[in-house]
C-alpha cells in the first residue's frame, strides 16, 4: 500500500481549512480513511502542528488535542511511537502548565527506562517524578 508523508503545513491546512491546500489534504485523508493509502506523520510534524495551532492560530488546547487525537486514532495514519504520542496527548490534556513537547519528552523518557532525568524545569521534573514513583 502506498504511504504518503504529511508535513506540518498539510495538517494545518486540514485543521484550518485553508483554501489553497485544504482540498488536496482532505482527499488524501479520505483515501486514508477508506484504506486506499497510509499517511506517515513524523513526531516533529506533530509537535510543530500543535505549536503552530496554539501560537499562531490561537486554537484552544482542547481543540488541538481533539484534532491530533482523532488523526492519530486512524489505523492507517502512521507515526513513530504512536501509543506514546497518544499517551502524551492525554498527559497534555490533564497537565496544566506543561506544554505538549514536555509531555512527549516525559513519555519518551519513560519508554526508555532511563536511570536519571536531568532538567532544570521544575514543573517538568515534578511531573516526571510523579509518574516514575508509581
């Protein structure tokens, strides 16, 4: 099956329905939903999409999470460590004061079973500690 990589601007076009590129993006997503193709979305694209939607488009956090969650729940949408990213989205949803990138960092640190985590960000440190001491 053909796999098509999506960049940040494609995801932004889907979410914001930007006229210049929305139709092509929508058609590819529909083909993916029908099982005709697979879409690959790299982790940096997911991180960048969240940042652009939040900072530039001033989208509410809950809407960004819904968009990314719905996208990643599609079986034919591929990304590295998909379960970790979905977990990070959930962590982001329920962790005020932390950004999505921090939540991805925490999930990746957990998955590698590191011995020690060095950060100077106290909020990140406390959240990481709360998950590792369970």
